[in-house]
C-alpha cells in the first residue's frame, strides 16, 4: 500500500492535522491510521515532529527492579570516583613534570631527560 510507485504525494495542512488529531484521541495507532488513509507511518512520524507534537511521539518506558536501580547508581558513583582519580593523577603528573623542568633548569641540566637519567627516574 505504501510502495514507492514514483508518484510524489503532497498532503494538505488540514489533512495532516486531521490525522494528528485522530492519533491524539488514542482510538487509532499510527499503523492503523496509515492503513486507513494510505499514508506511511514514517510520514506520520515526520508530521508529529514537524508540528512539535511531543505527546504523540513514541516513548520508551524503562522498567527496572530495585536491585538494578541500586546497581546502576553504584556503577555511576564508581565511574565518578574513577574520573576524579584520573583527573588527580593527571594533575599530579603535570605538577611533577613542571617541578622536574624547573629543577633541571636551576641545577644546570640541558633538559629534563638528563636530570631523570641522573636521578634514575624512568623517562
């Protein structure tokens, strides 16, 4: 019924709004309205977006058990802690590199790698 037969179809604003009004009553689904009026469901979805009818958009309802919810919160907390730890580690490395750079300059080394060799620090 919706196959692309090479005919370009244009629908009036009134027709589009009529279908959206029928959809909002809940009496028919997008598929049923598509079958009744010969309009593809994708086209109806485009009209829903065009006229900003968020109430008619497909929604996804997530049902979780209490155990899943607590596990999810625990994992999110762990991710946050790991991110904070990573930031701290990056800052510590940056501070150490800056310290070694200043120390190499003050002690008269050509560069930081020379200082690291002398102090037996891995480059």
